[in-house]
């Protein structure tokens, strides 16, 4: 029986178009999913959209559409990323799906049965952008630091609350027990410090008369479940919980990929909710940073939002995947500019990977009519792999250091190119080229390309497939024209 592996992205809200920030997250998850499939695992890869909440509801009003109609339109746009970015997920969940609605309500009942849900009247400062209440200590100049362009709203009403404070010690023990529960280490330290300062119970419902777009609270139709309690349940509802427990138990717990603005929700609030419902916590949470554009935070008002569909249309899917994985630090903030994109594309893909493969295949076609037979030359192979390590490439991937894995893979292709330059086979006569010694060199170059392509395929699946096809059909086609 195959080993199981489960990975999920966070769910983006449908109140905005897909942007390059979420493209980064889902491509990172896709690389991990493809790698584990390559290693023989049965992989369940989940993504989807978060369709409830105040900012989604207000957006439907702006567009003068029924909430479900609006969500249907937006969900399709996010679903279209699968083809645009060549993603391999096998689950796309919407929080309006009927099975998710039932799962969220059952999850509520279990937390309630455990004594962790109660009702009270409260008054808070609320950030619609985060869909969370904010304490004074979290504010910068009276505003949410993540959504500083939005004024906080004052909410005063009777809501249901979750006993978050009850789980402070249990969460600290979880973080202590598994130092890699949240990666990178700096984020684990951040959530530890947050938890040590004390946890405050948080609201998990809204009055339906004020915010009707949500899942009804079980047994109380005057309230709807708040978006964070509802949406987080997608990580288990997509696995069939609570009905298909075999599937759920086969794959849970898993790896969650999320942005740094979701640190508290993913690594703390959700974990306490799982404990309350009597379920095991996630296996690991991987937190990535933000992408800015030309040094500025992306914003529609600034006109600097980078559309992943347009980027793919202009440069192709694998160049976009490559730039995001190679150029943007996996756990920190990174910056996109078209100049950086072209520089990285030309240096690594056009002049590095593409040029090397083209040179080798062109010479084999010219000197050996497309057929090269021989055996591996250990000295040539050692020279090519002198600066890189296959084990290191895999280790970096599993530690989410995608940029380091790719740097080594591209270095391998450039080493082949350097060996070609050093040996200059085009200066040799036909008789010399037919000598087994040189045939073995060409054979080793091809064999090394195949090995590097195997390592590259989780990152650039389309390019890897094209290279292997060219090796088989002996047709040389440019992989990456220069920009």
C-alpha cells in the first residue's frame, strides 16, 4: 500500500482577483506535492476558495449580484489557475459546498459539546481586511498594520465565542514538543511569544440580520458562523470528515502552506479548535512572506497588482514558476519587477538550461545522426556534479528552500555547458568524434541532463517533459527564447 501525504494551501477570499502572491503559495505547494508523488506517495493536494465573510458580502453588494452568483464567478477564476500555472491539485473546495457546510456545523457541535462555545455581548475594533478583532497592542497608529489603508470598524453585538484562552498551555506544549511544527523557526518563535502573552477568547459568529452571508449556527438561526471558524474546517472537510473517516484517517494530519499574515489563524487558532473537537493537530505549518511590486505593497489603487494570467500569457508558465520559486525568498518578503524577471529568465533559463540542452542535442544530431550510444564516463560525471549534490537538492526542497534547490540544478546544467566549452568538440574531426571516448562523453552529458531533469520536474514540469520528449524524438526545439 502506498504511503499517504496530504498538503493544502490556505483558501484565498473571493473578494479580489487572483494575484501573484497566491500564485506563489500554490506553486510552492505544487512543488511539494509533485515531489512526494515522484517518491511514490499517494498525494492529496487541496486548495480552493473562502466564500463567506463580511468583505465578500460587501463586495457582492458593490457588484450588485446575489452572493452565490458572485462567488460562482470568482471561484471559476481561481479554478482557472490550475491550467494557467500547471498545478496538480486533486481537490478544489469551496466553503459554500454542501458537504463543507455540514462539516463546519458538526465541528461547531463538537466544540460546543466540549464546553468551548458560549455567548456574550461585546464591543470590539474589527478589521474587515483580516476578518478579525484587533486589540490595542496589535494596532499601529490606530490601524491594522496589514490593512493600514482601511479604518477599523466598531462592532457591538451579542455573539458566540470560542474559549481560546483555555488552550494556551496546550499550544505551548505543542510548539515545545515539535520545534518544526511551524516553519521557518522565526515564525514559530513569533507564535510562541504571542501565546505566552495570553490568549483572549474570540468571536465565532455574527448576527444574521447584520451579516447574513454565512453558514447558520446549529440550533440558532439568528447567527451565522464567522468566517475564520467556518473556513479553517475546509482542511478536514475536503478529506471527507466527518462522514468518510477512512479517507480522513488515511491522510490527516498534513502540511498547511500559508502566508505570514495567517500565522495566528493557522498555527494557533485552528490548532486550538482541533483540540476542542477532539482531533489531532496539523503535522506542520509552512509560512511564506509577501510579494511587493517595484518595492511597493501591491494594491489596485496603486495600479501595481501583478496578474498571474497576464504574466503566463507573456512569458509562459514555467518561467513564471521559476521566477517565483528562484527569486522570491521562500519564507520572507520578496519583490517583483519586470527587469528582475527578465534578468533571471535570460541568465538561468535561456542562457543556462535552454542553451545547454539545445547545444548537446544539436551536436548529437549533427555528429551522430541523433543516436548516441556509450557508457558513463565517471570523470565527466564527477566534474558536472562537482558543485552540486543530489541529496542536498532534495534536502533543500523538503526544507522549503526552493531557491537553493533550483540554484544547484541550474548550476548542474551550466557545468555541462562549461565542459562543452572546455572540450570544444566542434573543433574535432569526424574520425575522432567516432572514438568511444568521445561517444562516452556525449552519452554522459545526455545522462546528466536526464538526471537533472528528474530533479527539475517538480519545479518545472512542462519544461522537463519537453526536454525528455526531445531526447526521445531527437527534435531540437528552443526551450526559452531570450527576452
